[in-house]
C-alpha cells in the first residue's frame, strides 16, 4: 500500500537544519535503501525518531541523512518491502 505524498502527516519532531548536535557518529550500523525494492510508501520517514529520512517530493526516493542517523534500524524494521538493509559501519 502506498500512501499519497499529500496525505503524509508531519512528523512530531521538527527538523532544524541549524542544529549543531550531529549524532551520526554514534552509529554502528547504517541503513541503506535499495531503490529497486522501494515503493515510496515513506513509512521509513514516518517512523524515524531522529528525522533522518529525507523526502524531497513524492517522485523521489527517500534518502538517509547520515549526519543525524543513529542507526537504530526502525526504518528497516518498518519497511514493508525489506528495501532497507542495516549495514555495518566501516
């Protein structure tokens, strides 16, 4: 099931581009999106507790902002198509 882009409700956390606290360095694993499997349902965006999934518009694939992603894996767990793999940081 794909949710229309205009029907997505805002996340409860506001993304502040001026935020100085970058938490990506805490990560052990990072989410990697496979665009071949992704159906653009944006569930990853909705569930990300750090607002690290970026969605530009309904035609683009979601992207991960690794400066703020802590690698919790919620996006991968919630993805209905298993389009997100958690890969070990090197």
